[in-house]
C-alpha cells in the first residue's frame, strides 16, 4: 500500500463502516478491494502532469492505461479489444457464444488534478466482478468497457467514448481541436485509429441486455446518511448558456444615475440565479464571468457569464429556465442593459430502468443493507449516453466529504468490497431473470 493511499484511507474511513462479515458478503472481498485500490494507485502513475493526475482522450497516457487494464482484463478471463473510438473492451461468453451482453464499466480519462477513483473505480470493480464469473455460466455474455473520454477535457465535448458506443457519434467532432490546435481526427490517427471508422464502435440495440455502472457519488449524501452504497434513480436534465449583458463603457467619473454598468448588472443576475434556482430546488452554477474593457477606472460595458442549470426532469429544468430568463430580463431592463442569451448545451434527463434498478437493489441487499437509499445524480455520466442504445442503471459509492475531481478524492476498502459484492450479486440477479 502506498503512503499516499494509506493517508487517504485513514481520512475516509466512516464512523460506521460496512460490516464485511455481514450475511451475503463474499469471503475474500476485502482482499479483492485491496487489489482494486492497488490497481487504482498504479493507474494514477500514468499522468501527463508531474504534479497530479491528468489523462485525456487519445493521449500517450490513454494508450498506456489500455495496456495495463487490458492485461488485468485478460487475467480475469476476458477476451479484449480496442474499439474504433478508442474504448477498451473485454468479453466473457455466456452459455453459448454470441449471446447479447450485459455491459459493466465506466471511464479511464480524467480532468486535470484528478483523484484516483472517478470512473476508475467503476472499471476496476467491473473487472473484479468478471474475475468471479466462470465462462459459459450466464444466460448472456458479460462485457466490461473502459470508456476513453467521459470528461471532455481535451476536446471540450463530453461523453465521446460512450456516445460512439451508443451510436450517437457526430462525424463533425473530428474537427474539434485541443488547446494545442490538434484536431480530434489527427489525434485519432496518431492513436492508431481511423477517424472515418469511429462510427463502427456503435453497438446494435439487440446486442446488449443492459448497462450497469458503479461510480463514486461525487456528493456528500451517502456519507451524511452513514451508508456505503446508493441507487441512482435518474441523471439530471441539463442546459447551459452563455449570457451577455451590454451596457456602456465610460470613465469612472460618470455619475451613478448615468451609469449602465454591465458588471454590476451581472452581479445582480448571478444572485438572481442563486435565489430562483435555490427556491425551486434545481442546481444552477455560474462558473465563469468576464468583463470588458477591464481597466480599473472604466465602467464595464460588457459582462459575459456562463450558466449551468440542472434538474431531475426536463420539465423542471425548462420551467426553471423560463422563470430565470424572465427575472434576468427584468434585471437588464431595470439597469438599462441589453441581455443576450446563447444556448451552448442541452441534455435530457435519463431515468434508470426499473428492471436493472431492482437487480442493483438485490445486489446491495446481498451486502447486508436491505434498504439502499435512492439518489438523483446531478453529475453527468457515461450512463447518460449508453441509454440511447440499451437500458441502464447506476450504483453510487460513498466518497469522503463528497470530494471529487480533486487529489483528495477517496473511498474506503470496506465500501469498495461492498461495491464488488453488490455489482456481482446484481449480475447474478439478472441471470436468474434475464430479459
């Protein structure tokens, strides 16, 4: 065990850890959890940054972790390949060759300054489950997928790997560029892929029986409830906008009643977003704001800010936006400003399939927790994209302080053991009643 991980585990150990000896928990699960955590430490060494974890799509680090995880997949008995979009896949045949597959997985790419477990935990847990399954014993094939791009860090568009698998790849994405001006198409060629054939990664709907993803919660609710695992009910509907308030840039000597200050208007607009969205129970975030001309003695004439709005349903998201837009237009009118709204992203809510949720519920019950909490996922996941081709469900895993996308991201070995056990039991539950 590395010194860094030992510190993280001491910090993350909950007051009421999962009892690994509870009825239904598989003997040896803690040893499997230790192996998973050691593997996560190994993957953390494959980084483009000397000061933290950074691993982006179609990079040399992406290629290296495929070599490492591919070997672990083969050790688990899986036949491996890299698909046309750069996702790493492994397959274990069922009672006969060629059956539709139950897909388990998550992603291996990271944001800059990432933690060890966002995405990685789900891939490694899936490999651990596959290692428990004997070939030819399930009424479906079992596949593990490690998606190459969930975060969108390099090319600015998220879920590229899972959208390729789901058949929703847009060939226009080949023209996207990274911060160095390299196009996605050129990066794909350097990685050994043919950008014209990325659409061949798409799976036919009949080739899959479902998709299960284990993922750290990225929030504090499970920790606050003293629970190791939770069931995801849905993934947020989202909309993003770029909003611009235009007033008049003038010298700071301008009297108050003559000012049309775009930045003070934006400040009121941001507080309006907080007030309205908070009252309606919808997460809303202004993550970026810019003012121009940017001189210390000049009243800003233009202020531009981002807005990320999410909700459990499309209807709640859209109703909240309608209320917000009316309020923002009022702010602009009161201050003599002009509001411009440019939509930049829209994603519908994704609801987990009851059949797969029931299997995960049975899986959590097998760890000794008969009443798994249900959670709405504010964060987006590969599950959202895969839902375009098959039924989906997600298992959330407690993470210390709800911290994610940061080096302090951590989990406990007991919770990891419970994750492997629950995911395995869910596979067996589905095998008893296949679709």
